[in-house]
C-alpha cells in the first residue's frame, strides 16, 4: 500500500493520529500538497460521506474524520500558503447561518491566502448581521459564503439582501460555494460569482481582480 493510500484509509477508517503521522511521512518524502489533497484527503472524505449517507457511519464517526481532515490540512497549510506572494485584496469568509461544516471553507481560505489575499475568517454558523458588520469593519473586496446543506444554502440570499439594505452592495463582491450550490443558483440569488472548489475560487477572484483593473 502506498503512503497516499494509507492516508486516504486513515481518513476513511477514522484514525486522526494515523492520518497526521502519515501526512508527516508524505511531507518528509517531498510529496506535494496538491497530491495529498486530491488523491488522499478529498477522496477519503468523499468515502466517509458515502458511508454516512448509506447509514454505515453516524455523526460521531464523521466528526472524528473531519477532525482528522482539519488536522492534516493544517499540516499542509505551509505548502499552500507559501511566503513571498504579493499582497492582493481582502476577503471575508464564513459558513452560512445554521451550517457547521468548515473543512471546505478552511481549504478555500488557505488557497486564497496562498494566492496572496488577506483572509478574515468569521467561522461557521455566520448570520447576515455578522457578515454586514464584518464588511463595515474590515472593508473587504470580497465576501465568500460557504454552504454544505440544502437547508442552509437558502440563508445566503438573506445575507445578500442585508448587505444591500446596509448600502454596502456596491462596495463588495459576493462569492458563493459549497457542494449543493451551482452557478445557476448563484445567478438566481444575485451573487457575483460561484466556484465549485478551492482552486476555482482562486481563479474566480483573480479573474474578477483583472476585470476590475481593466475597468
Ligand atoms: Co455533514 N452532511 N451533516 N457533517 N457532511 C454532508 C454535507 C452530506 C452531503 C452527507 C450526506 O448525506 N452524504 C449531508 C448534506 C445533505 C444535504 O443537505 N444535501 C450532511 C448532513 C445531512 C449533515 C447533518 C444534517 C447530519 C445530522 O446531524 N443528521 C449535520 C448538519 C450539522 C450542521 O451543519 N448544522 C451534519 C454534520 C456534519 C459533521 C459536523 C459531523 C461534519 C462536519 C465537520 C466539519 O466540517 N468540521 C460533517 C461532514 C464532515 C460531512 C461530509 C462527510 C464531508 C464534508 C466535507 O468536509 N467535504 C459531507 C459529505 C460529503 O461532502 N461527501 C456531509 C470535504 C470538503 C473539502 O469539501 O466541503 O464540499 P466541501 O468543500 C469544497 C467545495 O464544496 C468548495 O470548495 C471546497 C474545497 O474544494 N467550497 C467552496 C466550499 N465552500 C466554498 C466557498 C466558496 C467557494 C467554494 O466561496 C467562494
């Protein structure tokens, strides 16, 4: 079994310590962050999701698997967030009200940080007022909202409406993402952009920066 398979299995078998140790071994061997993410962590978590959906795993197993994933993500963070990247804009990010999923948001934050953006992470279960306050206090260029549940993604339009009501809508671009969201939904609710994953989130922000610079 390769080390990458060992790491993927450690996530699936819900073994945080083994996941951390294997990640250390992979990093020592010079394996890159993208390979660790795309070939071990994300497929491992997808399998956990499948087992959960089929009733083989319950919330406690998924929680520990998530803990393992967040711990390994923080180990590869230095590779994703390498120094020397020129400072770009500021981004406020958070998981929408009612939603406690933060792995995807953390990954998006790390990749954007790695691309040179200053990140203000509001955490999980963030309501419309908290987003509005953060925009007033931090004056970001973008607000990124993550939702992982079909029952919580419907809270995003409320945030956009609150930003509009506070008179801040033309000061900030609203970006959305998370497994149940789509480009069509983003357009329907009046978001400025949608990204299906963390690297697309970086491309999206860069494209928007270029478009702004050109106007
Ligand atoms: Co929950 N959960 N969960 N869960 N969980 C899902 C999402 C689910 C699909 C599982 C399933 O049924 N197969 C299902 C949702 C069904 C639905 O609504 N359609 C579900 C459910 C039902 C629930 C509960 C309701 C279960 C219950 O209590 N009965 C409950 C809800 C709690 C709450 O939030 N109020 C719940 C709880 C939990 C845990 C707490 C146990 C745990 C979260 C722990 C944590 O995050 N710290 C958990 C987990 C881990 C999952 C799964 C297994 C994994 C999610 C994940 O981290 N994926 C998930 C099943 C699955 O996705 N396979 C599931 C890895 C991550 C890298 O991907 O988050 O998609 P993702 O992020 C991607 C993209 O989506 C995108 O980029 C990221 C990186 O590439 N992206 C953005 C995300 N945010 C973005 C923002 C952007 C751009 C891109 O801004 C511009």
